[in-house]
C-alpha cells in the first residue's frame, strides 16, 4: 500500500467508523460528527498536502487498578491513529510469535491464561513433576520506548517515505516514549517487543515463553535454568532496546504455589481469580455491572465465588 491509498477518503471514513464505536455520546465526537464530511475532507486534504500536524493531548489519570497517566488526542488525530493502526497491524502482526497475547485478534488475556495453564501442565508432565515460572516486567515500558529505535524497526518494512513521515508525526507528537491513550501505541509496543520475543525464542532457544504487553513469563522444570536467563535478557533489553527489567518485578514461582498471570492464579488442575481482584470486585460491586464480573470469573474455577457475588447483589437490591 502506498501513501495515497492509505489516506484515501474511504480509509478515513472506515477509520472514523471504527474509532466512534462506544464513543457516540461524548461531546467531542458529537461535535466532529455534526460536520463529518467537511471534517474528514479537510483532514484528507491536510494529509494529502502534508500540512497535517498532530495536535496536543489532554491529560488525565485512571485507576485500573494501578494509577495510569492517560493522554487523549483530538478526534481528528485519533482517526489518523486508527487508520495507521490498521495499516501497521496488517503489515507486522503476521511476523509476531504465536505466544504474544496483547492487543491482537483472537489473543487477549483469557487465551493467554489458558495457554499458560496448558503449558504448565505439559512442563510438569501432567502435574507429576516440577514446573517453575520466571515472571518479569519492564520498568516504565511505554515511557521508555526510544523513538529512534522504534523508527528504525518500522522503516525495515515500510519503504514509502510519505507513510514514514505520517508515522513520525504520531511518534514525535509525544516528547518521550508512547502515550497510553493512543491505539497506535498498542501495535507499536508489540513491534518494539517483538525484538525481545525473537531473541528469547530464536537466540536463547526458549520453548515455553509468553508475553502480554511488557509482562512476560518463561516456564521450565528447573529453576537453575531460569535463573541463568535473567542476565542475557536484561543485557539484550539494555543494549538493543534501551529498556530495563523492573528490579522489583522479577519473580520465581512454583506451579504448586500458584503462578500469578494476567489477573488469574494458575495451579495444578485449577485456574483461580487473583485474591486482590476478588477484593476489588466486592468493593466496586455497587458501581459496576454484575455481568462483567461474572464474565471474568467464568474463565476460572470459581462457582462458589460467583454464587456469593450473586447473593450480595440480591441483598443490595
């Protein structure tokens, strides 16, 4: 795909339709929609003439459950983000490893947890032997993504200079790292950490490795083999991606103790909700939908907890 095809009005309308899902009641979206054709035509002209410049961000905090600093771009900029996201996803996703689960079609947290559970069973030889997990997290990942390294990774597969110009507008719209609010940040994060995935799978020859965003986990039946991986992984991140392992988030867990990953605890024969998550569900029950919590719990062995939750809702009525 060349630049003209990427920014064509049809693509912009499609990006608008994808962007507006679930947002039609928001005032900025309604305002843009009032003069939709004019707004999209003007956006197309600015992209065509390369007079487009990414605007500033609105900044706010959310708790989910960690406090996160979110940056929100204008509606026009977010339409450009959706357009680029679709282009980048189609171009890069086929080269990602199977066991990368963040922000990918037919992946996600629940598939990642089920896959980890299946691997743990395999490593432990159907729960008859040892299974150890090395769980790691990258320190301030999104804030630490180096723009030049990211640009170099993108330009390996994108030869169109105009497309790279537009991508640069988005990358350089943020002074350091990538903003959590951009849909492009999700695919760019996977492009960035695909380098780590390839190093672990192909250079270190690790068979059982899974990653979700900047959380990753390696399984083996021997703890000493996992301990030897910390130094080369840390060195690769430092030297090639200018990233650091979070020193307080490198953990070793035995399967029989429970492996904590993506909100669930993986145990032999069981998959349980995380204790902190259970507490948060009961604390927020009056504010949020019962069905969303029951959906989360349905992926775990949690019949009693689901009944307890339903009983509490009944008492609150």
